[in-house]
């Protein structure tokens, strides 16, 4: 299985070419595409999505992250092998940051590129380098064979959740199409500050309830629940949580008991 995480979901031509290449080179390979809610060039959200997706897919899945970053090494194709032997391929633009924090590094390697395949074009690099390498991995190619060890990979600077006895500080990681807020706060932080199922919690000064199911909430009530990857998610049954709290990705978040 190959999971493609990309910011090009709204580009029908790019996605058509991408799918066509996979069909031609690996017609029997199962391909999963994740494009939302990743905006163009949003390497942070792509990193978050990849980490959370990897928590729920088999370890044998090959994760291909196709996002065009802005740092100097953003077009350098690299591969990551984690401590528990998950495989990620993409560019050195920071999208490996959160998978590394979750699963650890066994090794990062820079892909060997022949002069005939080298290109500064993002599209050509995806089609000529990343897709063939992903398919080679699915056919049993070893990680060590893709190139030399790479030590100076780009690491995204991002806020990490913190807590004390009665307060948790974090931020919004991304907002989905329903207006639900996915945060960078591990859900088990709630138990550590002494709150549990059906307790009340203040979020940026607004009251919320901790529940397993958003359907149990009242109209316009903020609900805190466990989201993908074990992170805290804020939702509402009859409204968009992002509108109630007036928050967007990377907004600061304060939870108080």
C-alpha cells in the first residue's frame, strides 16, 4: 500500500497525471490519497496529517509526501526509515518532522539521482524520482539502496503542547471541512490535569464538555474528544467549532480546568 499525502488535491491535471503514472507502473498497487485539509505549500499540516495517518495504517505502508516547500533544500528527494521500520519518502522541506517525533529515526538517506533524471522542476521530481522509488519499495527494494546517509535534514520549528496542574497550552494543527479543530495536544493530557469523560473544560474562555461522541452534545456546545493519532479534537454537533472559537490553524489554545 502506498499513501500519497499532497497539497495538490485541487489540481485535477496534476492528480490525473499522478494517478496515471501509478496505474502504468504499478496497476495492482493500492494507492490511498490524502489531500485535505492541506493548503498549497503547507508543509506543517502535511507533516501533521502524515504522522496521524501513519498511526492508523499498517507499518508496511509506504508514505509519499508530495508538498512543495520554500526552504533551500525543499526539492532534495530523501527517504526516512523510522525506528519501527516505517518508510516515508518526500523532499527535505520539513514534512518528516512530526513522523520523526512520533516514531523516531533509524536512518534518513538522500536519493541517488542520475544526471538524466535530475530536475529543479517539482512535477518532474515527483514523476521521475518519488513515484519510481515508492514502487521499487513496494516491490521489495531495500531502503539502504536508495542513496547515501543524509544527516542535515530540515526540521520544522513548531510549538509543542505544555501543561501544569490546571492548564494546558497548545495550538490548532489544522481545521477540517466540518470546522472541527485538530490540536497538537495529546488527549491523555486531560487525565494528567485531572479531568475525565463528561467533565467540563474551558477553551480560550469558553465552556466545553469532554465526550466520546459529538452526537451527545447540545446545540452549539463545544465538545472535546479524542481525534486521530491520539490528539485532542474540538468539535460541535450543530455548528463549526472553528467559528464558535474564532480560531484558525496555528492559533494559540488554552485549556483550563
